[in-house]
């Protein structure tokens, strides 16, 4: 099935499948996160856990497509992200099947965008992602981001739904020393997460 979206004035079209995350429309988290991110034409961007390519393709339309990388562990998601990159005129964007950085070794990103798979009370996934500069971290749903993945002044930007564990979410940034910005009643963006 095909869906269309306009995010921050950028028209996008995506081919999706029912088995993938948010197949009928661009998810609220990505729709809130993307307008918050200032993308420069020279940015090197990673869409970590890209699904069918929502954030990576948006970034490729705003930056140089050859400087945009999309990774996901689901082969179907990768197939559709490739189709969608072509359909949106950004075929130079790189798309690779990998569980996080397991089989992906590109580095020096100026922006890493992620809408991590946080469901119900599994907020530990977010903590693992943010703490990923510590090579000892191995638990959680997201593979650790290795040291050097971000450029010296790079930004790691992710979004998480605030649900039943709202208090836990608001305690987490303080414990980890990251900035917290509330985007809407049910959304947060964790920003300025530096992994150096």
C-alpha cells in the first residue's frame, strides 16, 4: 500500500506493508521529531532502525542523498526503504540491512535520527541507546552505538512516546545527563545526546 505525507513542507510518498511499523501513516513520533531537527546540506545523517525509510528519506530530500544512511534489521523494511528512496528521487541514499551497528561500520555522522522501539514499559531500551558510548552495554532492543559513530559535534536525536511510565521517562535524562524537550502532550524529544 502507498501512503503520502508532508513533513515540514517536504512532500513524501512511501510504499508500506502491514507487517511493518505504522503502515497506514507516518507515525506521530517521526512526524514530531523531523521538524525539530535542523538539517544542513552538508550533514551526514543516519536513520537508525529506518523501517520503510520515513526519516532517512526526509533527510535525503533536505541534505545530499549520498550523505544519508538507513539501517534496519528487517529485510522487508530494507527492501521498501530502497524502493521508497528511488520513488522519492533520492536513490543515492545508502540502505543496509543490519541490527544497529552489528554489520554497519560507517562513522562520523553529524546527525543520528532514531524513533526507537519502545513499547509499554520497556524504557530500558532508551537508556541503552543513550548510554551506548559505554562498550559494556549489551542489553536492550537497540544495538549500542559505537564510539566514533558521531562526529565531534554530531547530534543524536531520538523521540519516545510518553505513556504509563511518564515519571520514569522524565527521570532518565537527568540520570544520563541529556537534555529533554517536550514536543507535545504525548511526545518527547531527547536531544543533544553526545557519544564522544
